[in-house]
C-alpha cells in the first residue's frame, strides 16, 4: 500500500479493493501477495478487509474451480454407473447364451401361453 492509502485507512477501515470505498460489513482475509524486489521473486501473506461484494470477486475463481471439479466428478460417477450397467447386461446375456447351449437350445425365457 502507498503511504496515502495507509493514512486513509484503505484496506483497514474501508474496503481494500481499488475501486470500492465501502465501510460496512467488512470481512478479513489473509491472501498470498507475490512481488519482485531487486529482481528476486518474493511472496508474503497480507491481511485484507473487503466488503461482501468484493469478497465474492476474490473468491470467484476458487468457487468456479470447485464447481467444475464437482461437475467432473459427477460425470465420472455417471460414466462408471453406465459402464457397470452395460457390463452386467452383457454378463446376463452371456449367461443366458451359456444356459441355452447347456440346456439343449432353450433360451432360458418362460413362454407365455
């Protein structure tokens, strides 16, 4: 932060976002801040206070990633269920065919009269 931001209380008494000056319902966060000093890359944890609207913007990427991960897991589970269903259907078909060969041509199905 610049000296003027420190004097104004930006990020402490008001929202820390650059284009927001909200002072109500601020939430505190610790975020990773990366910077380059004398050609050397450094990182540190920085405390930040944001209003609810700006905190949603801060968390947006993580929420999006979690939603995508959840959707991918659901699709994977659905695929596995389909795979098992096809496998069991195939096994039943083969079992009937094996019974038909052993039973002398019967398909293993009951006839309607």
